[in-house]
C-alpha cells in the first residue's frame, strides 16, 4: 500500500519540478487568413530591450502561397514610448559578428509612430541557423536626437524563423 502512494507522490513532485523550473515558451507561431482561402503563418514574440521595455517582434511572409515570398520583420513598441525614425534601416548583428542590413519598408509613411517594418527578403538566407542575432534600430529621443535600441534574438527564435522561411520555399 505504501508503494502506490509513494509512486503518486513522486509523480506529483516530478510534475511540479518540470512545471516550476521549465522555462516558458518565448515564441508563438500563428496561422491566419490573409484573405478568403489564403492561409498564412507568422512568428510573434514579446522581447525586452536593454531598458526592460517590451517589444512585439513579428516575422512573416508577404504571401506564403507565392513561390518565393518577401519576408518582413515588424517591430511594435508601446504607443507614446516609441517613435521610429523613418527612413532608417534595421541592423542585424550575428553572433559571429556579421552585420546585415534590412531596409525600412515604412520609409515614406508608417501606420503609427510606434511601428517599424523591415524587409528581410534579400538577407534571410544569410541569417545564422545557429547562434543568435541582435536587432538594432533607432528611435527619436527628442526633436534633435535619437537612441539606438537593441533586441537580442536567441537561437530558439531563429530556428522558428528558419522553419517559417523553409516551409514557404519547399512548396
């Protein structure tokens, strides 16, 4: 009679150990309908910058049903706290020290001051499959100055970006 109760207690302790000490998932792959009959996927994350401000980082293809769709990263900050400078490219620094540049999609007009979007299409194949990257972009500090913001993108998120990229290039 003691063995079954001991087994139950150990099972509960093991479950609690995994649920308490496991790290939460950072990324969410979502599917949505771009239009009737057109299904698309995007990867969405909430990542903090060096000042502990949260940013939404969304990577998505323009149209996953195209043979080689364009890929974008959209960065969204909290309204009134983030004012993107346009036009201004996104700098991506790999863990190996390579610097990649993604052009500003909202160079002429942005949907809101707290939103930046950059074209990854030409540089996606140069992103590392292992390691991490740092995204660096500029925000207006005041009327005459700016500040650079850095977001660290870990390997687990890059893996999901690559899954998203490869899934549309194998169709």
